[in-house]
């Protein structure tokens, strides 16, 4: 028997309304999407279900949930790398020092050395960190990335993550 903490960390596959997979979240995040009417459980035989006990009720979370979200989210695709999208992904914060002013795009592996203009190779950096780094890798410049850069995720997953980070007011 797993403890309830372990249950909350189990993976749940998120499907769009047309049943295309859009990502993976935890049972903890799935509970919140279901409770808010943003997703519905998808019961599939042979796949596990986890009972989650809350005050006075038990919610069963299956291994797959389906979004009930609007068509914009259903048709969501990973956006191209732009300043606006990049700063949004990084929360308008320098990924080296945490500064929130004088932001610019930094290519982790510099473009002059074959670095690509892709989500995995771009981060938000302040002018000071960008200057210090110059034409070097973070290791060479003695800088450390706070998070490994990844493509932005589906809005429903951002929604779930923000909710658990206690930023409910920011969710539109
Ligand atoms: Zn910085």
C-alpha cells in the first residue's frame, strides 16, 4: 500500500478533447484540474486509478484525464522562439542571477559556436550576465543555469503548476 504522498506524485496523462496527448502531470495537479472542471477523468480498463481522500469525500483519479478546455487550448502548439514567448516561459527573470531588469536573449551554446535558436538552447539573461558570458558556455564563464531550458508546455499544465505554486490570481 502506497502512502498518500506517493499517490499524489503518480503520473497522469493529459489528453486534449480530441484525445491527443498534450503532456504529463501528477495526480496532485490532476485533482485540481478535475475539481475546477478543466478536465474529466478518462476511465480505461487495465489502467490504474488512485483514490484521493479529501475532507469528507474521495475523488478517484485515473491514469488519464481529458481536457474540457476551449478550442484555443485544444489546438495549442509549441510557439516559435521569440523574445515575448521566451520571457514569458522564464517568468521575466534572468536564468543566471534572477534579475528582472534589462533582459535579453542568451544562447546557452553561443550561435557562433553552432548553438541553435531553439527552446532547449535559449534562456532569458540580464545584460550584466549576458556581457559576462560573452562568447562562452555557462561553465566557461562560471555561470550556472537555474533551470534546464525546455519548450513551453500546454496552457492547462501551466495552469495546474501555477495553481499549486499559489498563484491562482494570475490564471485567466
Ligand atoms: Zn543575470
